[in-house]
C-alpha cells in the first residue's frame, strides 16, 4: 500500500510494519516543484547511488535506514519518523548561500558550514536556527547536535569517496529519522539530486544544477556519474 508520495520517491508499506519499500522514480523537480521533467533511468541511477553511498556511510559506523536494494529502483528500509529539519553541509559556496550572504560561487570555506532548514514545501524549506527547531518541537537539542555530528562525519566519508573519483563534493542535504526505540538513523537519500558534485578538473556539474539551470542533459550527467563510480581504478 502506498503510504507517501514524494516528489522523487514513493513509500510503500510491507507485511512488516517496521519495514517500508521506497521506490525511486524518474521525476525531477526543481525550485520546489516549479520546474518538472522526467528523465529516463534517473530512478534507477539514484537508487543505485544512494544504496552505494549509504553502504559506505554504514561501514563508517553511522546507522542508516537502508536494509537492501530490491529490483532496479527500490530499497527496503527501516520505517522511521522523519525529523522535519534538513541538514545542509557546505564545503564550497554555491546555491542559496551565495544569494543569501553575497558570496562568490566557488569560495572554499575553511571548515564545513552546517545549516539547518525546516522541511516544509509550503514554506519553501526556510533556513532556521536551533531555537526554532527546539521551541516549535521539531527536534531536541540532543537530536540537533547528533545530526550535526553525524553529518560532518558523513561529509568526511563522502568527500574522500568523491575525490577518489575526481569529483569535488561542494554541498549536500541530509535527513534523519527516528525508530520507535528513539534511535536515530540517516534516512531519505544520498544522491546527486540532493548534492552538488563538480568535476575536479573541468568544474562540470554532475548534479541537479544541470537541470535547475538548464546547462546540459541531466540523464547524461547522471549516467557519467554512475560510470565514474563503477569504473575500476586505472592501476588495476
Ligand atoms: O539550495 P541550496 O544551495 O541551499 O542547496 C544546498 C544543497 O542541498 C544542494 O546540494 C541541494 O541540492 C540540496 N538541497 C536539497 N533539498 C532541498 C534543499 C537543498 O537536496 N530542499
């Protein structure tokens, strides 16, 4: 049974109430749904990439909702209550931080910048601070601190992974959820839809900015990214 229909994924129940099936689709939206298009194989590519990256993250000791990939476009995952606070980690200035703070795109931060956003389509995911999250009941201070700590560790894991593939991890967004026991898991997805990934040499985008700003073919960019991930190192 369909439990939830998101912009790029649908969540279905399974016989086990503690497990859900998540299907990645080919829909792509930007600017909070204002721009929409379907891209062939995008669901499959994102499902494969998210499965691989969540595996790396899990291996680094951070628990995720992922149980296993099933078929081409689906994952079995632990059911969680999503904390409605999105964590964005930025290594290099791009996107909304440039508009908000007048920074030049490409400026490299001395240390990763951590930002929190309230997950609300109606409000366009506004930037928030700790007090908003705590006082409005979206997360506790302990949860926020844990989310920041986990996100920074995930940044180390992902930066090192992408660099080996000749790609700079500019920024990315994470969502966390809690299971009934209260344990926090990384949830949602880790994909080029929610990250900025630039070729180290050419600066070309391998992410949703290709679609947002119409500077190329998204399917091609994601396809290249998937090939970059799966190709063997030159010295093997
Ligand atoms: O738009 P902004 O520059 O704040 O986005 C920062 C990072 O978070 C980008 O990689 C973007 O793809 C991701 N993001 C997201 N979902 C949102 C907002 C941002 O995946 N709702």
